[in-house]
C-alpha cells in the first residue's frame, strides 16, 4: 500500500478561474496607473512649458558681469 499521497498531498490543481480573474484585474489596474502617471507627467511638462516658455533662452544684459570673487567692493 502506497501512503505517499496522504503524506505529501495530492498533485497541485490548475489555478481556478477566480484567481485568473484577479490577476487580470490587478494587471489592468497596474497598467492604468502607469498610463495615468505618464499622462500626468506629460501634462506637467506641458503646463511648465506654457507658463515659462523662455527657460532655455539666453538672457542678455547691458550690465557688466559680476565678479563673484571680488567680495565686498560693490556698492
């Protein structure tokens, strides 16, 4: 008489349909969150570009450059 099945249990069964549905739902939620984060980042970048379009422009001035090593002589 073989008692191994009683000691070790039966063979594992295939995943149930409920578990498969949970995995699909979790995957859909994670994909939605990832897509939402990407859309949010693009929106922030777009709003930043509209609010401050000259961030990469070079500003020019008629004033003399400040010598940061010459401490205390400016009035």
